[in-house]
C-alpha cells in the first residue's frame, strides 16, 4: 500500500497524555497599556483611569479565561477507512471536533502533518460550546510508498485576538500505498525443470500431456491449454488442469541499480519494474506457484518462495518501500547463485541493455534454471540505448525474452484503485444503482 490501523483520540491534556498544549500572548501591547493606566491611576486618581482599567483588565481576564477553556476542552478524533491502500485507491478520513467547554471556539485551524503526496486534511472551522462538528476529507493515493498519516495540530484563540492556543497531537499511523497490479501482455514464464521431475502440485496449469479435468479460465493461462469443447458447451472459457507438471518455484529478480535506469519523475523504469514485479508475483500466486522476490535497493529485499494471500501482501509491501540502489545486476545474480537452487523458474526484470550480466546468467542456466527476461526498453523512456540488440542475442541463445516499454505505465490498469470508490450501474431508465461498494466501510481510528 505498517498499515492504516487502530485509532486514537486527539485530545487536550485532560484527555490524552501524549498531547501538548501551549498558550501564546500575541502582543505585549495590552499588558503594557494596563500597566500604564494603573500607573496613571496611582499618580493621578480618576474615574476615567478606573473605567479604562476595568475595561482593558476585564478584556484581558475574559481572553485568558476563554483560551483556558479552549485548551482544556477541545479535542479531535481522526478516523480512516481500510487496512491498506493501492495506487489509485481513494483515501477517506473522518474528523470529529468536540468542544466540551462552556465557551465557543469562534475559529479553529486544523493543521495536518501527513506527508502523503497531494493530500492535506487542513481546514479552518468554528464550533459552539458543548457541541460536536464532523467532516470528511478525501484524496487519491497517487504514488506507492510508505507515508505518515498524522500528526495533527489544533490552533485557536479568544475572540479579541489576545491569546492563541496550540494543541499538538503527535499520534500518527503509517499507511502503505502498494503498487498496482496490471494485466501483463503476452508474457509466458518458462517452467522450471523437465517433464516428470518434481512432485505434482494440485490445480497447477502447465504444458504437459495428461489432462485431468477442467476449470474456469483465469488471466495468465496459455491459450494452448483452453479446453474448447467445454468452452463451447458452457459459453465461457475453460482451461485444462494437467497432471505431472514439476513443482517449480518462481524467483523474481528485480534490478533497481540506479546506474541503468531511464525516465524522469515517477514515469521511469524503476516504477515500471516494480509494477511488473507486482503483476508477475500476483500471476504466479494465482497459479499456485510459490513466489520469491529478490531486489537490492537501499535495503535488500530477499523474500523466500511462499504462497497465499499473506505472502502476496508481503511482496506488495516490500515493493512499496523499494528505492533504487547501487548493486549491479551481475553482482546480484552472483550473490543469489547459492540460494536459488536448481530447477526453478527465474524471472529477471531489468532495464540493463549491456552484456555485463550475461556470464552470471549463463552460469545459472547451467544449473538447470530456466530464465525468463522481462527487458524494459530504455529507448521508450527517451534514453539513447535500445533493448533490441540484447533481445536478439537472447533469442540466439534460446533464452525467453520479452521487451516491455513505457506504454504500460500509461494504461488504465497502472492506476486501478477501487478502495474508497463506488462503482455504479446505470439502468435503462437512467437510474444509478450501486454495483459495488468501496470495500469495508468501517471507520478505524489512527494510532
């Protein structure tokens, strides 16, 4: 999307020990004026000085009493929906401002310290005595990464503008914005091992000769295993479930060496590589493969092959926080040599169009590892290098290679997002009917 989770109340000192509140005198002019009037009254007693002293002194007293009430009785509760988010998802928060005191807050400035890109929950609002105001904020998660939601500060003051009170609420939650999963083009992952090796794994679709049964077609199935008689009979696609395929694991190796990347801003080969890694992992897990992830950025990601929804989220979280590093692809493959084992499917995602890493790759193929290369074309990101020559070399070597370009970042799937967004269906009469609600609508407090 380490996720948006349970909540906390934002409160004054009487409600929350983590809160800090401070009162600031905006100007020393009023105290100096009162002292001056008091001095004149002592030197030259007069009802005029007394009236001025009562007026200005009373104003000062009321302002102090007012700001003390706000400091002691203002509190804010901040809640958010969903336990995680993906690029394109809607982030919605609910704020509840409560004033338990006997004096109103004519103005309250809510200052948001979140660092989520293009999102701010700041607002100016007023609240009566012994009342509650509730409002919502909404934003779209545009960039993957790990961000802080909160803390928050409340700033208010008396109606005369003499004092300002600031209530600092440091509690925050971490929100993980995970990369999107897109529909891959015609990319076929080479299976690991040879026919008859390994233990058969149930529900695996692979290119073997023994068809056991059929199941509904899922995205990523090869057209060659579609069972056309069943498809014709039932009116939708069905794939053959085949017996005897080797239980090969998928290892995804993502090259994030900063020296080989191309593109500007968030439209670059690093972001494309991360989206491809997320999409390949999702495809492999849905096909019941165990999927591992290896990438060396600022911090090394080394997730051993596993399966299940929990592992899928673990892979996406790791990709969400991935930043470019300095380890070259050949060094990364050399370090992984002893760990990858034999008879696996190796998926290498890179924008490196040099031949520096070919010896390391060749050594892995000697161990029986079947590589599939997803080669991002730097030329599509306005770089002078092109992937065509290296792809031709892989073709001569008999290594499966697919060239992917910048266009994948611009397709709608690259910013899918549905959490927090309603999906509507228009009836023939023109009425809008909700087709899908935005997931779990439960509000969860931050903290």
